[in-house]
C-alpha cells in the first residue's frame, strides 16, 4: 500500500479506537495474526468457559484452532459431528460463558458495532450474557456511519454469508440484497451497539488487514 494512503488509513483506525474507548468499549490494535492470538490470551484465562459466534474472521485468523488448544472449558459449536440439538444447547449455554468470541458485520467511525443475524443467537450474546465479549474485526469492516454499515451488510456481508451457507436467497445469486422474503433469509435481527455500561465487557481487536465478510 502507498505510504500516503497507509497514513490516511492509520488515522482512520485511530479515530475508531478513540471512539470505541469513548463508548466504553476496549480497543486493541493487532498488526498480525500472531498479535491477535497474543491479545486474546491476555483476555482469556485458563479454565474459563469460552465459546464462539458465527465468524469467518475467527477461522481465517486461526482463533478457533488456537482456543481449541487452550486449557479452557470450550462450548464448541463447530465441533465435527455436532447435532442440531447439541448446537442449540451451546447457544443457550453461551449466556453463561466467561468469554464470547465473535466478529462484527461493520464498525462505524464513531465506535458503534452493527450486526445482522438470522436466528439472533450471536447478537443476543453480544448484547447480554457472557461476562466478556471479544470482537475480532479486520479494518475492511470500518465504515463511515450507520447508513454505510447498512449498505455494507446489504452489498457484502449478507450476500457472502448466504453464498457460504449455500442458501437459496436472491442475494447469494445476485450479489446484493433485495430485501427478500425467501425461506432461507439470513437477515432477521438488526442491532447497533453504541455504548456499554460495563466498561470492561466488550473488547474490540482491530486487525490491520482484510479479514472476513
């Protein structure tokens, strides 16, 4: 990346981190995958109850495998051979977890987290339940404001996730949202987290690269 463009991008990241802190969310900057894992290790202690939300970013950064190799009590929704009933039970146990790892569909420059869910289990846990929420987010998910966050979900996150999940929705075929009523629709619960009352609950790890949808 050109040095001048990089400078502008760094200023943008700095604004987001300052905004997160002002909104009582803890901001961390990671320059590499290794940095992400080191930060996570400082936030999660041995033997804690840990689980994940749906996130390609966590897989791309090696977070899922890393946590599997930690000495934690893991509620693993991605475990091979897991049944639908077992997965649903993990969704409910998530609210009692010590740490919940996830990503976000978009993060605004004024420090808000925008997310859209199909069943709502991910956004529900981000809002309430787990003692600590760790959001791992590539800088590609930074947007100017809420309006831009909505556009990003409609034009990037939702179509890409629908394609990944082999859904028959129009967005998976067209590459953009048409606000469908398809039976496979994955957009049902829309949330914007702007502030936190518990100053140490949400930690956002901004990764200085492109990850996830």
